[in-house]
C-alpha cells in the first residue's frame, strides 16, 4: 500500500542503494489480515497512500498528471469495475481514500 515504496524512495534520497536478491524470501500477511486485496480497508489505504506517495515523491508535473489520470481515467474505471463485479462495498472507501489523500496533500 505504498509504505514500502515510500521507504525505498527515502532510503535512496539518503544516499543508500536498494538491492534485489532473487533468492530472498519474505512472507507478508498484511493482505490476509485485512481480508485480501479486495476489501474496504485495503481500497481506502491503497488509494490514499498512492496519492500521498505521488505528492511526496513526484515533481509538480508528475503530481498534476497523477491527479488528472486518477480523476478522469482510473477512478471511473475502478468504480465501474467495483459495480460490475458486485463489489459495491469498495466504492465508498475508495472515494474516501482519494478524498483523504488529496486533503493530506493540501494540508502538507
């Protein structure tokens, strides 16, 4: 939900390298703890954190493109997907995450 990606960006900005070890194994239970990837809590946090990530780590131009893409392309597609796949409970948390992410961007 962008915490790891944000952490990697901050590490790189501090002058450290990010390395990949294909033999490393990690077990991540966060999605299973909140009910998998299609649940209201995940929809909210993923959407909010994505917006915050782009604001914190992108240029003004990149963030502007993100807002435009999010509002006019991604959000209508997501809402349609949630409705067509009978995942109505994800619409409100998704929109709230988007709203809360933009509020955070305005306040910070």
